[in-house]
């Protein structure tokens, strides 16, 4: 049901609007009811004060036995009840402390008065819930209801059976200094309250409808803005899964979707680079394996079919042996590099003298140095420089770097080896006076099988994995290696090792 973003947003927004408007509507309903009721009750209480003044004047005339003026007072009291009843849209009763209505023909329909007239001939209004409290002390009581079923009478059908009643009690002195309590009841139907509530509810519901309509339109527009880039990402991801690594998304927003798009493009670029490296790796491996295997096959077939005369068998078998050794070195280097990159390489960390290790490497390469008449200049800051690392792995690093220096340095050149001690590390630099490396190629020399035509064309014995292995070994030690080179002036490789007893840095992520 809620499969699309639009339907989910519509459901959420409608739920929020429904809850918000429901809470607002209920609070507004109670507020209006209380407000209108309060205003009406205040009006009735003020009317009760005027009726009290007139009734007090009426009682004073009775006490004075001024019958001439009494007729005027009765007319004044009756008109007051009638006029204030019309003004406040209410029925006004004056009830004595025994519950009898003064002058029952005033302000009460005769059909209703007859039902409440007892044997005395007077209308008796008894409110058992509040009447006793009213005649005990002067007070004011408000009540909403049908006044003990009084206003359920069919006579009041058109006005409703819910009325607001304000009852006010007053204390008077009568003949002989006695006191009596009189209760003035003012009843008004709550139709005005209900009408106001209905009118406000009408406008409220109209505003709710408009708000929902506008919200749906806005949500639709917003969902389009939200779903369009997501569809682009979905389409690009499907293309990416089919191997089209050059696919990118063009989303320029600066929100979370924009960040997701940029992360997606970065991922696609990384996958494209990995794919290029994979293809290049396969091509390089295929080439590196095909070349010696082709040579071996050709020479063996020439020997077997007699193309190569017997007196040259030894020469070509020597070439076959060298090519076989080259294949063996290539496979060994590939296995070692795979172990390093997968984290399977286990280092045997011990303390050793790096200067002594360099001396051993120079001795091992003595034959190659003599063949090219190369000079080795060793500059050790300290006679013994103890470092922490795997001696076998570091020997491989020094051997590979020195072998490269010998390979690309012309005859009669010089190789310089320097070791320096810093606060927590030792720096080892191997520098040659060879042909150098172009600056544009410095960042690529660490790639597997990368060979510069200028620097590698003279020597075909290397596997193209030496520098990749060197960098992985240094990274496994948590150290760094850098290169500086200039065409025609030579190349210098510098790497660091932790000094014996020093805290080694955290191992960085593999590049």
C-alpha cells in the first residue's frame, strides 16, 4: 500500500494534520464553550443585580403599607422582569426561601406554571441540588443542564433542553426586623453558545480542507523533488552493477541526497579505478607470463625438431633456465604481494642494526657493482643504529632499492646510502646517479607491473613488482617511504623505521 515515497509522505502528513487539527479543534471547542458561557453568565449576573434593586424597592413599599405606591412597584417589578428577560433572552424567577415563586404569572408560561402549582395556589420551584446552599448564605451558582428536567418540557422543544442557569441569593429585612432569603433565577438556552460553536466549526472544517488540499499539492511537489534524484541513483546503480563504471549522477543539491550522490560518484570512480587496475593487472600478468613462456617454448621446440644445432643447445638451454627463473620470481613476488595486501603477511618484529643489514646487502650485490664499476658511498651518522622491525622483510626492501639503483645507474656511477637518527625513528636513504624518473611518473612507480620505457627499457629481468612490494612492507611496519627524482640526475628513495625501544605509530590503512 505504502510502496512509493509519495504515498508514505501523504500518509504521514495526513496523520500529522489529523492529530494536530483534532487537538486544536477539541481545545477550540472547549475554549469557545467556556468563553461564550462565561460572557453570558456575566450578563445574567448583572441583570440579577438590577432585578435585586427593583425587588428590594418593591419590598420596602410593602413594609410601608403604601398601597398606592405598591401598584406602581408591582408594575415596575413586572416590567423589569419582562424587559430584562427579553434583553438577556432568559426567564427570570424570584423565589422565596420556601421555594415559592413570587407572582407566578410573571415571566413564566401559564401552561408550565400550572404543572408546578401546589395546594397553596402558588408555583413552587424547588432545586434540591443547590437550593439549600442558596438560602443559607448570599452566593451565586452557575449550572448548565435541564434544571432537574424542567426544560425537557415539550414547550421548550424549539429552544432545546440544555440551559444556562445563574442563581443568585440575596438577604432582605422584612417587617419586624426579620431577615429572609430570596433567590433570583435567570435561565437562558445555550443555543447562542451552540450556534457560535457551529459557526466556528464550519470555518474550522473549511480551513482543514484547504490545508489538506494545499498539503497534498506541496507533498506531491516535494516528493517529486525527492524521488527524482533517487531514481537517478537507482538507474546509475543498475548500470554500475552491469559493469558500466563510468556512469555518474548529476545531482547538485546540498542536502543528504546531494551528499549521497557525491558519495555514489566517489564510489563509482573508485570502482572504475579498481576495474582499470584489475584489467591492467591481468594484462600485465598475461604479458609477463607470455613473453618468457613463448621464448621457452620456441627454444625447446627448436632443440627437439633440430632447428637449433647441437653445438648451440647449451646456450639456448641457459636462456630457457634464465626465463624459468624469471617466471619463478614473478610467481613468488605475486604470491608475496597478494599475502601483503590481504593482511596474511606476519612480521617477526625484533631489534637489529640497520647499518649491519645494509653492509650485508652491499656484499650480496658486490658482483653487480663490480660489473658496472659502481662506487658505493656509505654515510652512517652512528656506527650502530638499532631499529625495530622484521629483518628479513627490511632486507628485501634494501636489496630491491639497491638493485634498482644498480640497474638504472650507468657504468662508473655512484650509489649513496645514508642513515640518520631522529627522535623516534631512523631514516634510510638510497640515492643513485642514474637516469632518473620523470616527475609525471613518480606517482605511478608504486603500481604493480608499471615500467617506464625510459627507465626500464635497458633491463628486462625485473618483474615490475619490486617497488609495490617495498611499499607494502614499509606500510606493514607502520612507516613511510618517499621518492625524489630528476631526469638525468638520479633518484633517491627514503624510508623510515622505528628506533629500538620507541613507540611505533599506528599502522596506516593500506593504499
